[in-house]
């Protein structure tokens, strides 16, 4: 079922894919630590690595999507980092536009729109349905990609030979997964998100299976 969040996420996928030569694959950048060091870390340290990499990817997409003002990029980094969980809307709702102000700006009148957010966004960003969903959508797109990258790293480091790709289940899952539900060796398993993923953001994951 379509909603403001999925519409925003799909729009972002289209915009960012058009700017990337290989939009379907996750970053092939090296991990922050070696695979052996990564699996030896306790969960808080692993989570910190994933959060930091997710933030960097988020800022790359924020700077590329055309929804935010360039002069506000440093402020946005601080605002997003401050909320801790980057899936949260980082903008305060303490001071919101009045209905007449939203009408004058020709932006969505059905949702609360904070002045803090308006100051950071371009007219193109403000024209999106419920623009407060933009940063959470960017977060989920990148968080799942980063966590799947480290899933593979950990599986390889633990000596796992074969995996399968599974989805979380629900209306947000992509339809492409049906063709990929089988056993793979770690050398042949496709990167996530899948090349034909049509979900707002990839929610598939790797699961070890018997050799």
C-alpha cells in the first residue's frame, strides 16, 4: 500500500540511481576494521562502526539528492548525529509552520512542517509529500545496505560456506526476491540490494545455511 514514506523512498532511489554508475550494488569500500577484528568486537563497538558508516553514506546521499541546501550540509551532519538513531526525524517540531504559511510556500498542508527543516531544504525537497520522511528514508536505504555488508564480512570470517537470501516479510518487501530464494556459496551470492529490487529500501538479509 502506497504511503508518503514509500513514495519518498522510491523517489530517492530514482534520483540517486540516476547519479550512480552502479546503483544496485552496495559500496565495495573496505570495512573499517579487518573481518577478524570485526567479529572479535563486542556489539556496542560493531554498532558504532555501522552507525558511522551509515552516517557517511547518508551525508553522501543528502548532498546528492538535491533536497537540501548545500550551505546547510555541516549543520545537517550535526543535527543527524545528535539524534543518535539516524532513523529518527532529526528536525524539531517545537516551531512549525501555520497552515497559511504552508499554502504560501506550496508545500504539503496535511503534515506538520518544522521551520528548522524548512531552513535546510530546497524548494524541490519541500515539494515532496511529507518532507519530514526524507532523512528517515535515506537512513533506512543506507543502514540496511551497510548491515548486509558487515553480515557478509562476519559470515566469511566465521568460515560459513553457504548462505541464502531471505526477506523480512510484509508489504514493504520487493518482488524480485522470489527469483533469488536458493542456496548460494559466499563467492557467488549477489550483493544486496538486489539488482531489480523494487522495495522502498532493501530489507533482505543473508542467513547461513547447511553446507
